[in-house]
């Protein structure tokens, strides 16, 4: 009686055992086995072709093409990229499922449950079972499946990696010089106020005054809102006038100012916040985002806060009528710091 109770306690449900094994049709029919192998290989073999089609569509299909079908209006390139990438992924899954269903070993295995912590012997046994599973996959004999799978899986990565190119141009030195390090400022461009686009006359500025400005040619981009926003994000400036006797003007920047009028980028070199909090007695400019503070009376050097670079200064002069104009573009990239930029040309305190 106690023996029966012990059995009932250990196995509350009678062990039905492993049912009689029924051979699959692919196990008894060699032709069916070969057909299953070809089906799996066909699924894997189609993946590189679809991945190649994805790349062709990505690079060569015009983005202006559209698809109109049953009320659907979509960009043709997006539709085909989704179809080709999706079907390629689906075929890898179908091939793997068919491989498991029709080709891998079909013998049932049972074992007693064991504690969560495995012994060395159990781990060795698990490793042996894994090796047995590898053997049951029949890959050593099914070389066609192994070959096509080796091609299919790396090919499937291409549709995932190619769209990363849309994140922007490769940030090489030439690209940086033509994009991040360049603004629409150039020699002879007038400095104008940022709201009324009124030209700024040197004689009209009082000592201690700060003016928010932009390049006059920003108006040429009024019909291109996106291009105007990008240009303005880099070209916005502040113009300040200080008593020349109270500021430090290095020898290398003597001709960058007009009677104490200096022009700086309005964009903080920390994370790119616009700056205009001006304290004219100390000549300090404070960024409201993270309190980086720049000394405009000493070529924009950082005196406090997380900013790591001096505020870029725009070289200026006047035209024949006394209006402020740029001598050139900024000599260093404006805006927040980034790891690719060369900082050797940034102004440091004490530079000449």
C-alpha cells in the first residue's frame, strides 16, 4: 500500500510512455525525401536573389514612382523594398520549418525532469544530445541545404544594412568640410537683423549692445523651407559692441572686428542651443540650457560650464557705406562638438 502511495505521489498521472513511432512519408519514399530537400534549398536559394533585388530597387528605382491599386497609393520604392525584404525573411523561416518537419530526425525522446542546477555529468550529456541533434539535422549528407543556407543568412543581412545609408553621407573629411564645417557666410555678405533683415550699420551700434543677426542671403532660401532651416541652424549670429579698451583682441584677429564690434556664432558649442543672454559689463554670454559661459571680450573662450570649445567668431568689416559685412565664412565649424572634427584650429586662451 505504501508503495502504491509513493508511486502516486511521484507520478500523479500514469506515464503513458512514448507512442509507437510512425515513419514519415519522406522517410520511406526516397523521391519524396529528395523533393523535400529541393524545396528547402529553393527557399534558401531564393533569398540572395531577393536581397539583390532589394539592393537594385534601393539604388535604381526613382523615388517619384508611385503605386495606385485598389485605393492604395504608395511610393513604389517603399512597396518593393518591403515586399522583397519581407519575402526574403519569410522564405528563411519557411525553409527552416520545412527542414525541421521533413528532414531532421523524427524520433521522440523522453527523459526524467531534473533539478535546475545541472551536474557536470548532465552538462556532458546535454552536449552529447546537442551533438546528436546536429547529426540528426543531416547536414553532413544534405550538402545542398548547408550550402544554400550559408548563402541565404548573410544575404538576409543586406536588406537590413543597406537602408542605414539613408542616415546621411559618410562623414569623411571632404563631406564634413562641405556640410558640417560650411555655412552660407562668405566674403561680402551683409550682416542683417534676424527679424526685419535690416542691414546693421557700425555707427548705429552703441557700446554694450547685442544684436541677433543672420546673413542677408538667407532670404534667397525663402522658397526652400527645409534648406533655409538647415542654413539658419549654422549661420545664426550675435553682434556685440564693446569698448576696445576693455577687451582682448589677439594679433591674429585684429582685422576681425570694427571699433570693438565683434560677431560670434549664436549656437552653443556644447549641444547647439541658441545663445543670447548677454552681460555687457563682464562681456560674458550665457547659454540658458546648461550654463556654458563664453567671454566675448576674449575671443569667445569658455569660462564656465560643459562647453569644450570657444564660441566661433566670424571675421567682419564694413562696406563703403559703413554697413557690416563678413570677411569670410567661419574659420572653424560652428555648433556642438562632434568626434570627427579637428579641434586644432579652435581659439585657446592666450593664442595670438
